[in-house]
């Protein structure tokens, strides 16, 4: 069945450091891929998504590219801020709006 | 974006009692709602999918008689954990979509502790 593997955290960075959180997936067909973020005490928010191969999702300085050849959707940001401290979840679904399969989540802590 | 409100955010109950968790879409009509569960250091796992006015579809291994889901209106779905046990202690989170192929919006989750 479909699955998502996400690098385990926690990830601890200094402000303005480069961030990469790895995510790979196993799926039949052509799933849609997502990154969600959960700030302390809040629900999950969609950070970015990509619905087909080679698509790049981007939002708030974060980027991820749908790589079918490597079945990956790594999250990157060039310069993190303290306010980026949160838990990040990689996820996939058969298509947008259907049930999601999540990775375990990666906790990011950014210090000033 | 659209707002989904989940209530309560935290609840502690005694073994053997039942607990109801509400998931409301505040500013849109949700044709489909999803219920997920997260154990510590684990992924969010889909429990069930509910469509307004019809019975929920449960994932394999989820007891439908224990986790009662009611999606009585386009803005409200409820999850009732019946005869709760300590092993039911977990983080429960709902999401809602307006229609297929549109984004799912998540509630803030409910931390259930059964003592």
C-alpha cells in the first residue's frame, strides 16, 4: 500500500540556516503530495502541495519538488526563522481532497 | 482559508465512560470529513471517512462500534469513543473538505486521556 517516510527529528537549527527535511513515498499511480505544518497548540495547515511530477510547490519561502524518479518530495528553505519552529508532516493522497497518508512528522526548532 | 473547529481540545475521562468529540466547519459546507488518530511519535492514521447523511467508512482495524461517527449535517461531524480504555488515549484530529479535488482543512485536534 501507499506510505510516506519522513526523516526523524528533532531538527535544531540556528536562525538563517538552510533547512532540508527529507520525504520519500511509496505509491501506486500518481499521488498528490503535500507538506503540512503544525504550530504549537494549533491544527495542521497546508504549507504547500504538488499534484504531478516535476511540479514545485512553494509557500512562505519553503519549496518542495515532486520527483517521481526518486519518489521524493523534500522540503527546503534557504533561511529559517524562529517563527518556523513547528512540526512538519509530509503526506500523500490519491488526489486533492481525499484521505491523506502521513509521515511521522519532523519537529523543527530554530533558535536565534 | 476555511476554518475547522474541533472541541474539546483536551479531555480526561475515566475508563468505561464515553467521550464525544465535535468537528465543525465554521464557514463552509463540508461534504466529507475525515477522522485521524495519532499515537506518540507516530504518524496520523486515518480512522474513518464520513460523508454527510451516510454511514462512515472505517479503515481496517478500527472498531466501528467503539468509535461512533455521525455526520448529521454539512457542518458537523462527531466522533464518540465508547467505553473508553487507557489504550484509547491519543490525539484525535479531524479534517473537512468542501468537495473532491479541494483542499482539506484541519481542526486543532483533541488530546484524549483515559484514566
